[in-house]
């Protein structure tokens, strides 16, 4: 990509103060790079396609009841357009006329980056997804060398800023345990350094049928709420579609084990919640459910916690009341 010659130093007063514009606050900002990471096979691509589908129709995402409708440029080296991407986008209700893909694989070398910028100029997308990032590092480049990945990310940063496009880069986690979750992703640490936001996609620790999204890096915001989703088959012969279950009180440190490797599960937290709420006597089921939901504790987790500690349910007049077992 060519760039105009700029003055090496300027007065701060010449810089316009800006507010962050969000695709999905506070996880995915417009005009910047966001990292989505997780273990292989966890379902990152399914979530990426869901986000693409919602942007293409002006749908919704957690925290955003109505998205601005926009084009999506979906660049994928791992999913076949005919067998995987198109069927999933159709199943999720996306608009394939507003989602563009790479006709033939091209690495993001000089030629590939020029093609990318040509596409952005001709058909400006609201969102660009590159899945996975390292499949597009030129074959003669070492993705672990900071100068290599830094140069590529600098070009992608310019692409994001050209028309305030959100860029979502997908990458896998390393098998080696890191001291901090922010450094768990594969490749050079310059990748996470270039991103303004990053989030993890992981299996829910207390329900293998659920997935959880947790904020990893939040340079331009406070740490965001974690969200839970599941893949649901609406018909026997149909593809699963992604449905959001609701918020979760699990954080990235809970999911990655924290610095000390000690994690309290969602079930543990639900048990603590019930014991605290019921320690002074019976409470109405409706009160417990409403308070649990407000704290991001899923209804199914509360149900499991009730069974785990033997919470009793008794109907008093027209209301069901919950109480701890007598020995507690």
C-alpha cells in the first residue's frame, strides 16, 4: 500500500479528538483491529459467520438491538465457500449479496494487500474478517518475528482506518500455558499489541453444549460483559444456528485459570449465591431467579446449583419458596 509523506511531528492541537464508534461494544470497535481467539475446533468461525450475517442484514448482537446494515468482506482459508460459508450464512439469515469473499486464495503480501485496498475502495465494508490471520502471512515470512507481523498489522490498521472499518482477526491459542491470558494467542506478541480489543471464545466450563465469549484486552473501554451462546439445530436436516443465551459472570481469568491457576466455576458461584440468598430463611423463586439473572447467572446453572446442595422447594399459598436443607 502506498502512503503519502507525512510530517514526522505535529502539534497535538492539530489532532481531532474522537469518540470510539462500536460495532459491538465494548468488544468490536469500528476503525480498529480486534482479535478473536480460541482453541482449534471451539467454533470461532461459526461465531465469525454469525457476526457477518448480522451485519449484512442490520440484525442484532448482544448489547446492540439494531446494527447498522453494511457490507462484509469475509476472507477465510479454512472454510469452503460453497460447502461451508454459503450454507451457514443462509441458515443464519445473512444476506449473501452483502458478503464478499476471496475468489482465490491470496496471501497478504504486497500484491494481496493492494488487492485488499482496491476492494475496500470499490466496495467499502463495515466489517472485514480474516480467518485465521496466520494463514495469510506470506509463506516466506516468519509469523513469530516481530518485524514481520508488525509490518502486516500496520497495513491492516491503515485498512481499518481508511473507511472506519472494523477488522476482526481470528487466531488460535498456543498449547503452552502463559502467565497471562492476554499472551495466550499464537504468533508474535505484537499481534495482541496491535489490537485495540481482543476476546476469547471458549467452551463453557460447566456445560459442554454452551460457548462463552470473554473480553481479553480492553485498551479503549472497561472490561466488557461475558456472553454465552449455543448452537441449536432447528430442524433435523438443517445446519445449527447460533443463539445467544445471555450474559455470564465468568471473566477471562476464570476461563483461563488466572495467574494462580485457581478458578471458581460458574456452578461454584451459583452455589455461593444460593447459600448467601437463603442463609436467613426461605425466599420466593421469582426473587431468586430475577436476582440471579441480574448478576449474570444462567437459569440452568441455578438449577444445577439447587440440586448440588439440595435446595428445597415448597409452595406457600400461591408462591413457591426456596430454602436450604435443615442441616445447612
